[in-house]
C-alpha cells in the first residue's frame, strides 16, 4: 500500500547535494516527487533574508527540485487553496491523485 501524500511531506526537510555540499533545508519536502514547499512569512521581507532565500531557491532548483512558495494570503484561503497551489508541482514530478 502506498502511503498517503501527507505522510510523504516531511517538515524541515534536507535536500542533499550530490557533491557533498551542505543540505538545503526546506519547510516541507517530498522526496519521492522532488517537490518542496516554502512558507514566505513576514520574516522573509528583510534584505538579508531575501538574499539567503535566493541562494536557497537557486540550490533547490540546481538539485532538481520543484519549489512552491506559499504566502499568508494563501493560508487565509484555507487548506484546499494551499493544496491547489502545491498539486501542479507534484503532478509535474509524477504524482497522481487517487
């Protein structure tokens, strides 16, 4: 039996580099579909955090992962809305809803 998708989304997930470089830590990661979710809250608005986020985003893409960014407005629309933002990325990497 295949575990539910929610069981495959792991909080604080490390995306490993193939060259032995340090992992990129993402808010939620799904290894089997190489998709991650980042929540971009208010603390991401400082120039320093935006610079580190750009590095994270670049490394995530270079490692072959699709990244979905979720914002406060998305959360206010509810879980179904958030799921509708994440599902296309998962489908691109092979997930199929039951």
